[in-house]
């Protein structure tokens, strides 16, 4: 898996969707690539203070806390994922970025019906990876949690940032989502 | 006469209850065999943060995933053994996995008249039967997690 993208599956004609696979509290989650604006290292995030990137504020979103997990301490692979949707922005701290995957629909499974509480809003389903499973985060729920304290963008600012503009040297590869 | 004999035999057979007796954390439990999809080695589970009581992980089998019901957690015990087993429970919403002790489950046929009411409150049961050691509750895995 790399940030350049990795196809999950074999049939080239199958419809696919792209996800960024990250670890939070030692568990793998999938973020829709449509959300991703950029990645920052720990050092970069410290240098920019409140995570203002290219003039845009990215309020912190505590994903681990929202789903009842304990946040892990910072490590060498810690990254800040900048996300935006419909003018709302957020910055999610993750323990590791595993890479971008292109997933065929056949490898995306709904959450089993026995899960019947709040998690049905948290996740859109499960993604079968070559090894293991990533939990697909519901973009609307994820970004909805940052509505307070965020601000809307003027129309001309709706164009997403190119990830290559903010991806760190440490991540190695410039990727335009 | 023959018809009558066959009829009585059918009646007698229908009163036999086929159970699978297994253990979780040393606690012996039974379940009707018709509610079981199979037993295999425990593959290890993948956590899925959740607020559904006792359902917070899945197992993967090839291109399928199944939710895991934490029966040990509900009983406040820990599953015993290194070679744990996976009991697949049939449910209306689809199959569900339960991690059980490594002790091999046994099949048991029981006259339905020997099933008594179970007094324990730690688990929702269909009743229980007495063996040489204890009262063994008969649980309905189809109902687990639906309360």
C-alpha cells in the first residue's frame, strides 16, 4: 500500500472508490479520498500552530474520543489528516497513514445488522483489505462533528487543496487527490 | 397397530432435544444444534468500536465478515485456552461468531421433559438441564444481542 494508490481487487472494470487508510487507536479506518486535503507531520503541525494551512483553519477533530477510544500518544508515524466537505474543515490526528487504496465495490461490505447502536451512523461499512479490514468512516458524520467552530468558505474557495501542496516530505510522495 | 406404533415413535422423537454443550470461561452452556452454523478454530477478531452491548468486533473469513458476540464478557468470565474455538450462531440478521473455550463441545440428546426452568439471571435462557456436575443453562444464540 502506498500513497500513490493501490488497487484492492483484480477486475479492472469494476467500479472503485478511493480511501485513505489510517490507524487510530491501533485500529484501521478508511477515509473517503474525496475528503482529503492534505497531510501534515507532527513537526509541521507544531510549526503551523493551530493548523492553518494556506490561510484555512482546520479545527481539531478527536476521532478516537468520538468513538469511545483512548487516543494514543504521539509517535514517529503520527500525522494530521486535513479533511474538508461542503465548506467544513477539520484536522484528524492519526497514528499512522497506511496509504491510499482503490477499492472495488465488491470489497465494501455493509456493517452487520447486529451492530445496532450509534455506530450505524459512524460507519458506512467495512472494507476488505488484502490483510485485515478497515472500518469505513461515514463522511457526513465525521465532518458533521466539526460544524461548531468551523466557518463556511466563499464559493471560490470550495476548490480542494491539492494534497501535493501540503503533503510532508516525510510522506515521501506527492499525491493529488 | 403398525400405524399406531409409528405415530407413537414420531411423538417420542419430537420430544428429544438435540443440544451442543460447550464452555466459556469454564461455564458450561448448551444451545440447540439447529441454532449452530458450525465450529472452527478461532481466527482472531478485529475490533470495531461500537455502542452495541457485547458486540464490538468482527471476524473475517475470506470475503465475508461476521460480528462477534462477547459471551464471555456478558458472563463476566474470560475465555480459556490457547486454542480457542469459534462457534457460529445462526441469527435472523445473519451468522454471528462467539469465542468459546478450547474444550471441545459435545453433542447431547435430551428428553425435552428433563428441561427445567433456570434460576440464574446472568443470562437469558430457555431453561436448563441437570448433569452430574451442575445445572447447564440452555441459551438461545438466535436471541443473543437482540435484547
